[in-house]
C-alpha cells in the first residue's frame, strides 16, 4: 500500500485566494482526520470522518474552512479566502476505528 | 472529554543514556495509547502502542508502560542514539468514536 497520499506537497498562494488540499486514505481504513501543525499550536485536530461522515468539526477555525469526503478514497480541505495566519503544515491521517493513525506526508501551505 | 498532558516539553540527554517521557490522561474509558515520533520536516510515525489490558510492551530499545489506576503512561528509550532526536507525541483514545487525543509533544535531543 502506498500509504496516505496528500497533494500538493507545497502550496504558496496569495491572501484571499482559495486553497484546496487533497487526501487519499489507505484503502480499507474507515476513519480520516485533518490536522494542522504549527510551532506555536502544535498538532491541532480540525475535523474527522468515520465512514465518510463528518463526526466532529469543532476544530475548524472558522467558516473559511470546509472539508468534504465524497467517498471512502478521497477527501478535501478547502480554505476560502486564505489568510497569512493559515500558513502551516496540514496533515491528513487515516485509520481503522480504535487503532493508530497513519499520517500522510503533509502539505506545507504558505499564504503571502 | 479526554485530556492528555505530556512532560517534559524538551529533553536533552547524552548518547547512550536513557530517556523517559511521561503522559497522563483524564478519561478512564480510554483504552489505546500510541506513541509517535516526528523527525524534523517529516510526518509523525507510529513507533509503539499499548492497550489497556497490558501493563508493559517492549520493542528493542523502546518500551511503554501503562498504569491504569494512576492514568499515566510512559515511553522509555534506552541506549539513546543521535537518530533518536525528534519530537515524540503520546496519545490516548477518547470520545465515543475512539479518536486519538494527542499530547503537546516532547522534543528529544541526543548529544553525541
């Protein structure tokens, strides 16, 4: 298995632009998580899905952030409009419920 | 909900010494406790985990202990090597869906 696949690896965008991050979980995993990591705040859980259904989105910073999981093999995290304070590394992770997570390589987002 | 505290936030040891990182959790229903290692610029990776029906687990130079009564668990690294330098995260399963709650991380530096 190729593991959790995220794209793009790096994204540089201007303030106000829409940003879409993509994630393909490990086949057979039924939980998917989006995390944001910064030096100041560490690893923050943004949202997670079980069986494609959003379970907890309380970590989503504000309405500018949205996430979807249209099927078991694909999820997106969208930021519209983006702001400089959104600059961070965004990780997607997947797992079977009750087991450890496998993280993707992350997307390093820079908003200028 | 679950809350995980991790100590220390930074740890510096000489090569060959042992390192111990401690975590406490609040939800007595938590039953799965993984540890992750994150090297600079890379993804967090699962290095060892333990379930609540086991008190100790060992894998070569790393071991994890769990005290359910006191609600704390620890990571032990023996004969540390420079390549052990990384940020280590503990986690505990929490919430009705069993999602992981992460500690803030410990930056371990092993000096040659």
